[in-house]
C-alpha cells in the first residue's frame, strides 16, 4: 500500500519508549508493558493506565511520572509528533514537575496501576491542571532504590474538549470476518484450522468491548459452522459476540466485482444477497444494514452503479482504493461522494492511512500501546475539524492485528460518550454527518473520490446465459426430487463458483452441478411405444414408467391427442417410486378408429421434458357426435314411418265405410267423363241435329 508506506516512514520503529522496556532485577528480567489506557479523557475526568510488570520490584523502588506539554503545530506536525514519540523520540518539556511515587503504592501483583485525575480550570490541587484539549505524553519511569532505571515507557493522555464547545465525532469501526478460502472438488468449503483460529480471534475482538462494531461475516463460514456439531459451539459464541451489532450487506461468497458489474450482473448479485441474508439469519439478534456494503477491495465505479440498483449506496473504503487520493477524503472527517457511472449516487467513509498503518504494522509494539496511539491520532483529527459540524471517522479492523483491534475496541468502549467521541454504526454516521464540501471557484461542491477500475472484463452474456440455463434445469430437477437435508445444496454450489479466492482451474463447479442434474433427470425412463384397444368411452391407458434412481420422483404426465380427453385434466403430481411404476391414466374417448396419442413426461414444474412415447389407440367406440346424429336420423325415420302407416290405415278405413257409393256400372258411362263417341271428330251446335256429310 504505497500511501501507507510513505506515511509509515514517519514512524521510527528502532526501539522506542512505547515498546516494553526491560532491565535486570537480580537474576530476572524486568519489563514494563502498557496493557490498558483510557482512550479519551473528559475535561474533568480521570486518566487511567495499567502496566504489566514481569517481576517483583525491590523494596524502595519508585515510579516517576511526568506529564509533558501538549503536542502542538499543524495537523500534520501534530501527527508527526505522536509518531515520533511513539517511535522512541523525546516527549518534550514537562507541563508539570515530575511526580515520584513509591512503587509499592502503585503495584499490585503483576500490575502497575496509574491514575491521574485532571481539571481544565483552577480548582482542587488533587487534580492535575490540563488546560486545553489535545494530546499530552506522559512518561512513566521505574527505578530501583539506588535510582537506577529499570524500565520506562510513554503513554498518551488524550484530553477531550469541554462539553458543548465542539460537535461530537462519530467513530465507525468495522470488522469483516475471514471465511474459508479453499474448496473441495465438489465446491464445498473446507474449513481449516487457520480459518477457525481467525474466527476465534474475531470473536475475541467483538467480546473485548460493547462498541457497535459493524460486522460482515462470510456466509460460507456460517454455513460451514452450522453443518456439523463441531462447529456449533463456535457459531454460538460468534452469534453471542455479534449480539445486536449491525451486519453489513455482503455477497454469499467473495465476489470479484470487477467481473460482476453491469446490468447482466444484477440478477446474480441479487441471488448472492438473498442467499447471504438467509444464511446470516442465524445471527438472530443482529441488526441488518441493508444500504452499506462490506469493505471490499474489488469495488469499482461500475460495481457502485450496479449495487445502487440493488439499494446499496453506502460504502466503507480503504484509502488505497482511490485514484490519486485526496487527503481531505479522510482528514475532513465526513462522508464523501463516490464517482460511479452517471446514474449512480453513493457516499463513502474512507480510512485514514496513518491510523490503518498503526493498526496493521509493527508487530513488535504492544497492542495497548498501538491502540493508545490510534486514540491520540483520532483525537487530533477531531480537534482539527470544524467545531460547528458533526464529524465522522472510519477505522477498518479487518486487516488489523487482532490483539490491537481488541485493545482499541476495549479502550473505545470504556470512553464512549455521545457528547464527545461517540461510537456508532455506519448507518448513524451516514444519517447524521453531512457530506464533505470543498470550494470550487466561487461555489461549494461535494468532495468526491474516484475508485480504481479493475483490468478484468465484466462477465459476458454467454456465461450469464449458461448459468441461467443451468439454474433452470436445477430448479426443474429439484421440483421433481427435492432430496434429503444432508444433500449438497447445488444452488449454493453454483454461487461458490464465483468466489474470487479460488482459481477457476482448481475445480469446475458448474460442470459438477450439471453432471448431477443430468444424472437425476435421466433417471426417469419413458415406456416404449405400444398399441392398445379401447372398447368403452370411459377407459384407462396404462403406462409403465421406470425410475432408475433410489429416491421417489414426482413428475407430470401429459396425453396429447384430439380424440382423447384426460379425465380431471393432465396429471401434475405423479410419484414414481424407485423401480417401475404403473400409472393408469383415466381418459374419455371422443371418437372411434385408429390414432396415435402422444405421451410426454415432464419435471413437476413442467420445465424439462424427461421422456416421450406414443400409444397407438384402436377405438371401437362411437364418437359422441356420431351417436347423436345416428340417433337423430333413427328418430326421424321412426316418425316418418309412423306417419306413413297412419295415413295408409286411415285410407283403408274410409274405403270400407257403408255410406260411400259403390263402383260405377261397367255399361254406364261415368257422368263425370265425356262420351267418347261424341267427343272424337264431331262438333255440336246448339238446337240442331247433326246431318249427313255432303
């Protein structure tokens, strides 16, 4: 980290007053090591420091304490002063005369306990006058009865401003736990002893004080701890340590956001967030911060825009993630705007590189001493900020030495004060502290920062399409065979495939999942084609479906034919026991003749076809329409025949009636017919007889 290396060069680590100082007492080595110190002292409070001593002191030994003058100068000069003294430099002139106290009055067992009541104005002589807010070095020197020095160290008294003279400083601390990095060939996390040790160290940090440290616990770690009885005690301890602290948004695995950004990544990120929320639900009393993203070294402008679409618009950034970082991003002690794409809107708190270096580096210095230096730097920064505006500082405990992080949490928890330095959750700081503004020409604008962009190309449509197709097949298979609780969760396995901590070449999770799904789907075997004769309108078609797996499978069966109707609709929930299952499909035959009926077997959600077959049907049943038409024709014929018979019978009965005249005499002409002899070849005229022809 280049910025930190430059700033860390200010710290001289060769020896130093803050390191435990050792001398020989008799045949034993004496050392004086700071183990506790008040982080911030009110104007009329009490400063306390506890030192560990490794061997009893000779009778008559003394402890000399000297309160030195406040470190002055610009903010940069004050910081240099703290780091110089922490590295072994002179603490400067004394503010008061040295105070010599018999060691026996301060030492109890293996501890030297030092208390210094202070006052800001004139008053009781029992309190030391510390007139101004600031950082005051206190040197502690232990000497034997002859005056020879046995040990010496320096601790910083960080005096707060008087109440009401300055707006409070909101201190945000975050801890992202370490999850299991390696995976086995099936994509399951392999929790190592190193991971378990780091998890216990995280619990130590949270248990060291009541500060509302924002936590981000790797969901794969929680999943692994719940998988077996050996992990449950640690899970219970971790859950208790988290308590009601805020839990930040995090993906289910450590995604590389350089890859997972853009519109195509939104559904995948949503799946990760849902899976993460479901897994972290085991932390029952934790408060969920849905808007703040976990500290993430892969965050980039495109990812900021993508996360904005999911309602995440607050970020905790390391200063090394910025392009040409502007020191005002952390010295302003305010949220800053994050430049993403044109449609993004986000705020961030940025770490102070000097403070982070103090938490992470120089393993030889003792944790409480380093936490004391961090408290001094925070106090200096607060005093340099605008007194009329509420401020906010962010400290990332994730990369810190666990013991140093624990010491800082413990000291800060003891000194927490809503009127001074107030320990808060990220959401509170973002809500209460106004974003930083800077002068640009004649106007004030938001102070903004630019994130570094990764070199990797984002995931393309081919990979997203392949994952979505595989998820569709997986969901279809699970709808037919949900499996047992002990089975691997294939959905989570697919999410693990995107974990940036494992090289893609190490295993091929999608291929393994696809192989498992294909084997499950192939276990259903459709019956062979066959012929069947149906002699009744309501009948059954028997099907023999084979399930080659060792678990029941639930399927849907469809009959496709315009001449058959499945009674009650298509079959949605047909359970196939292992082996061969006979399924009698109740149908209504609509017509007679020979035809093919297609049979399709699908997964229970009907998304995947498991098999097809054809049943050739010979129907000896009249269709309903044919029967109706034939019956109608028969009825018509019966009526017509009936009417015809009635007419004939009526005609016969009339001809036999006694009042009807008989048939005419054969020798007598019918008066209704003309005389044939007169009708042919003759003419008549009125009143004359016909004469002979001339």
